[in-house]
C-alpha cells in the first residue's frame, strides 16, 4: 500500500511539473505575441499618419491647382484683362499654398523629389509669366496667351499619379498590418483561453483524483457487500489450490473445503465421493475454467444438491496465478422445473383423456340411437330385456366417461388466460434443447415479442413439447445426430378475418408415414412412443382454442405442423351487440363462447343476425320460434341431448335450410350424423370450408 501511495505521490508531482511547464511555455509565447502586437500597432500608426499626410497634400494640391486654384486664376487673368490684377493676386496666394504643400511632401516623402522639382519649375515659370502679364497692356487675350503660355500638364499629372500610387501602397501595407494585428490579438486570446483551460483541467484532475479515490473505496465496500448478498459461494484459490479468500456463504455451505492441511481439490475428492477427476467441480478447484456448468452431488451432510459452477483463472495484482470459483445452489430451481415438467405431463395426459372421453361418448351416443331404432322395430320381450341391459351397460359407460372427464379437467385444457407467445416459445426452446441433446438442435425464428394469445399456457406448451418429443424419437430411431427442429411465428388470420398467430414447427427428419396424414389416422400410433398421439394432442388443442391445424411432409424431407391460433383481442375491440342490416339469421349451437366469437364477427360483417345457444335443449326449445337461414351445431354438447338431436329436428322441420355439424370429432366417428346426410366439418382442419359455405349462402365477397 505504501509503495502504491509513493507511486501516486510521484505521479502528482510529475503532473504539477507538466502543468507548470505548460503554463510557462504559454506565458512566454504570450509575451512574444504581446511584443509583436505592440510593434505592429506602432507601425500601423505610422502608416495611418502617412496616409493622412498624403491625403492632405493631395487635397491641398488639388485645391490650389484645380478649379478656383492657381491655373484657373492664371487663365482668368489672361482672358479677362480688366480683372487681371485681382486674379494675379489670387494666383500669388495659390503659389504660397502650393509651395507649403511641396515642402511637407519633400520632408515626408523623399522619393517624390524629382516630380516636386518639376512642379516647382512649372510654378516658377507661371510666376514669371504672371509678372510679365502684370506689366503687359493688352486688349486681345489671344495676343497675351501666345506670350505667357506654359506647358504644365505632364508635371502636374505625374505628381498626382505618384501620390496616388504611394497612397495605394501605403494603404495596402496598412491593411496588412491590421490583418496581422487581428491575428496576433486572436492568438493572444487563444493563449489566454488555453491557459485558463489548463488551469481548470488541472484543478478538475486534482479534484476528480480525490473523488476517484473516495469512489474506489466506496465501490470496494459495495462490491464486498454484493458478494455477500449474491446468494452464491465465492472462493479465491492460489496457484497451489489453497482457499485464500471466501465469502460467508462459502464458509457456511462449503466450509469443509477450507482446510489448512490440504488443498481444496483434495478436500473435494475426500468429502464428496461423487466428484470424479475431470468433471466440473474437480476442474474448477484444479484451477481450470468452467463456464456455467450444472452438476449434482451427494454432500457430506446427506443432502443432494444441484450446483451451477463458474470458475475463471486470472492473474493476480502481484503477478501470481489465482482462480475465482462461484458455486450457486440451484436445487430449488431444478426441483421446481421438474415439478413443472410433471405438471405438463399431467396436462398432456389430460388432453388425451379428454379426447378419449369425447370419442367414447360419441360411441355411446351412437349405440343409444341404434338401440332406440332396434327397439321400435321389435316386439320380442327377451330382446327388449337385452336392449334394457345394454342401456344399463351404456349408463355404466357414461358414468365411467364422466369420471374420466373429471380427471381430464385437472390436466386437460384448463382455464383460459391471455399470455405472451414469446415467453412460452422461449421456455419451449430451453426445454427442447435438453430433449434434443445429442440428436439435434432447436431454433426459434422471429418470436414476435408482442404476440399474445388467449388460452391455457401449459396446454399449449405441452402440445408443442409433444411435437419436439416426436422429432427426437424420429432422430433417435434413424440415428440422426444433426437433427433440426425450427419453430417460427407469423402474423396471420383465422376464419372471417380474425387476427391470429401461426405457429409452425418443422423438422428435417424422414417425415410422417403417408397413412398417418389421413384424418382417420391421427391419434393412432405406428411405433413405441407413436407419432399419432402427439398429433392428436395438437389437433385437440387447435379445436379447443378455436384455431386451425395442418400437418404435411416437406418435399425436401421432414415434416411441418402448423397451429394457427386466434390472437388475443383487445377489450376495446370486443364485438358487442350490433344492428344487422339484413333479415337473414345464422344460428350456432356451441358450448364455448370463444369458438362462437369469430362467427359473431363474420355475421356482423355480413350484416345478418347471429343467434348463439350453448345447450342443445335451449336450441330445440327456441328454434321453432325464430327464423333460421343457416344452422351450425357441435355434436358433443356436454349434456344429455347432443348435436344429433338438433340435426334430426332441423332435418324434419327445416328441409330447405343448410345444416352443418361443426365438431372436433372426425367424420368416421359419427355414423349416426352421416346417416342424416349433413356436412360434417372438423373444427381444427376445415373451418375455412365452413366460412366459404356461409359466404356462398349469403352471397357476399370473401373476407
């Protein structure tokens, strides 16, 4: 520490010398600039005086030689004999003034000596002729002019030209001095600013250095506090593998590693038998680098812990090698994830159970209808007793179905909620990476962070996990190590233009068996683990969430499953009551409101009436009293009466009205409905076909 302070003191002294040297150099330059400015100002004043003198001389000469001056008075004396004496007197005054101006020019501008001599000779010639003119008696100006004519143009004009050239030269020199003076002033101001800046910078440097020392001390204290509160055990090892520093968490949870008689590496191998040479724990405490590795060990206290390990070898301030090791106990997190996985498995089983229940109830419904038909055709008492026994057996089957349905509610579709799709897909990506480890990778494209849907989070996640498991089993079956599962999301629409999110899961396996792509085969399995079970879960989920489902094999290999689910509707966009513009009425018998929502939206856009019943009994009670132009009913309506009863009534009473069964069950499972000769449309696969039928019925453009 003392050495560090000595180094800092030397640096401060050196900075002071550099500062003083800079100030001294700037001051010297400033003095030179000031001296140059002084000399420049003196020269500028001299040039200014010279210009003034030249201007005065030129003005005097122009005044005395020009109009009203010497030459003008001489000519008037010649031309006006009667006023000769007055003009000659003025001429004498002009000569005196010119001679004075010439004397000034000779004193200040020696280089003008010759033009001035010529001008004086011309003046003397004029003076002599003026004297002759004063003694001459004449009446004809032409006679006098021939006697006193003087040639003065060259002398006077050359003098004036020289004076003007001298003035221009002096003016140019003066302007150069002014420019030089401005430059010197600017340089001086710049030097002053630089000196002020250097002084201010030095002041702030000293102040910041002092604040930096205080800040460093404060940050060190905060860092120490954060290390204690991070929840991780942090240890520092020297080059020999001995623990030289440890926070309180490390001392509490891993105190057995801190032993003066052995290195941390030796203590680990002795205290934790599960640790093997080369694994994460051993590598970290051997001075190696470990990046975010999760390990699980039985500890000396009998606990089983999951640890996340991070270690980094670094060079210490003294040049010696050291290693920082961070151990984070994630046992509770791992246990929670395992519990969530078990929960999702229950959801998956619930989905399967619910699908089985619905199919089983469909079979029971068909048997009941068949028994009723047989009972009407026979009168044999023994046969009627057999029919009654069969009905009792069907009642037992119904009870079993109800019990199985109650179980499926704990793991089936569950409560609906609105959630972000990106969060779900991110979790799927993490879980998928573990599922595919050793066989391939999972890639998430364009997750749309703002995408939100309404449904059951765990049910959707479980269905998508089933698809990843299907891909993993296919990769494993074909010994594929470069498998790829790519998941993408695109903005789309579902029936009647309702906004939706299309989730696409594609892999590069060998694809589904052709026979499995048939609607009649979904739900069946062709191997251990099966393809069909996973597809059945996805198909059932699509129907439950009012979405659409599609599965196909890719031309380039592999398979693609699309799950198009309605987007969560903002409350401000919910469709309330509306005033239809047409009298036609579409009736829907469906026990789920969210499945009815797109039909209500479609009817609003078509301008027709929309009537929705959730129970077959309510529909049968009200259908005779309302107008029905198009009838849609589900088959399984979760009560004693089913869609069969609604269809049978409509066939008998509404012979000209289009009737459609809209169900998640496959058509081959509904022979009784098929016997009534009405279209059966699967909710998850053929909803757009139903939309087309409605649009054709009400003769409107497609959405």
